[in-house]
C-alpha cells in the first residue's frame, strides 16, 4: 500500500453497489477499474454512467485485471464466500458488505485467506460513521451516562423489502440482513463482548406469501461487562409506514440515557400524491453535486486505507465476532435455548 493511485472494482451493482461507485469516484487517487454484475445490462449502464472502462458479468474476469488493487463485494450475503476467497487469492484488498459470510467457518476461511495474502479485509459496518451513533459512542466513552447497563436496538424493514426489493430473501434471514448491523453496534457502543445470546423467531407472515424465511428475531445479548442488549429485527413492518426501515436506539447507563431515532426524526417531511415520507438525510445525500453521508463515508475510509493514508477502523476480528453472534442467534432460535459464545 502507498499513497499512489489505486484501482478499485465493485462486484454487485444494485442500490448499495451504486453507492460504492459514488464513494470511490470522490476520493483523490482512486481509479474505478471495473464493475461486475450478473445482470449484464446493469453492469454496462453503470460502467457508462460512471465512466468505468471495464464491465463484466463474471467476477473472475474483474479480479484478473492487472490494475485492480481492491474490490468491493456488494452481493447477497450468502454469495460473499466464493467471491471474497477468490479476491484474497488474487491479492486484492477487500471491502465486504455485512455480514462477512453466513457461517462461522466461511468467515474464518475468508479471514485466513486475506491474512495469508497480506491484504486488507474490512466489513462495511457503516453505522460506525452514523453521526448519531458516533455521538452516542463519544458520550459513553466520556463517561457522560456512566457504565452502560442496558441497550435496546431496533432495525426493522417493511414487508416490501423481502417480498419485492430482495429477490433472494428466502435464501437469507432478517438476522443476517439487519441484526448484523445491530450486533456490531452492540459491541462497539458498549465496548463489551457477547457472552451469551437467546433469540426467538417466528415464520408466519412471510411463509404465507411464499417466502421461506423468518418474519422476525427478538434477541437478548448478555455482554461480558454486565450490560444486557436487546435486538429487534423484522421484515414484516407495514408497507404503509412512511419509510421502508425503522432504526432506533435507547441506551441506559448508571448515570444517564441516550436515544437515537434515524427513521422518524422529521428533519424533512415530504407529502405528495403518492403519500407521506421522512426522507433519509444522513445515509447518502447528493449536496451541491457531491455525495455525502455515512453510507459513503465508510467506503471512502476503506479507499484511504488501501492508499496507506489511514488505518482500518473495522478489523477482521470485528467481522468474525459479528458472524459468530448472528450465527448464535439462529442456533438459539432453532434450539429454543440460550447459546454461550464465551
């Protein structure tokens, strides 16, 4: 790694994949080398729109590009393993959308391959760049609320997400898709590791619609420092909600409390013939022709790490811990009993 120009590629060009294109395009010293998507028309359009010289439907062809230094993997969670392993073996630095993999063994193998190849591995837990959660983290570290006693984190999606937005929802779960975000926040905000989990899941609403995946997970995490964390994740929130997601936090310390509302904060309210909405003002926004927000800030951090300008704020250890936690939630829900991690 050096301060010289670095070449980047993206595998997976849906909504979030486009954010990677937007992010890299604004980092000095970054070159967009190529893009890949199973949908060839989409790959071609994205390449033309963002002036990327190479596009393909086969990630192996992208990894074979000599001027490619790093790759973003922005594909469905269950498909990360093969692409990440191939990228590491090709000597490319990796930014992987959460979670790193959908099994502990696969996550361990990816981490081992990147260590052997001497390349960076970072999972895009972008809520660490979320201004509200970053402020909460500073307050906890400064001792403003005292020792953390209890933390409640909620991240839900409307029914539209698993039934229409994600064609592959039946091959994943709301825990891999959403609880992975919250499990990382639980460790990061408390500064504690998870000792034991207990989770309950149900499969009724989505199963009746032909989507074979749980409707929700309600989970308790016991931390090694004494804090207790509650996670709520569902894919069955009403489509009449003003936003397709809801994200909230309540943190209680021995001397104070903190609250976050990322979905219904009403920073902007929009009412049109198609209905009401509280538009996102923090994740990704175009301001004066440039993209800003925590959704692109984490990606730009990775780009600067590849260039040797910064040290990764998210480690392979963070990625592995996250997979272990979410895998344990599934095990607990299936067995109907608590699962110990440590």
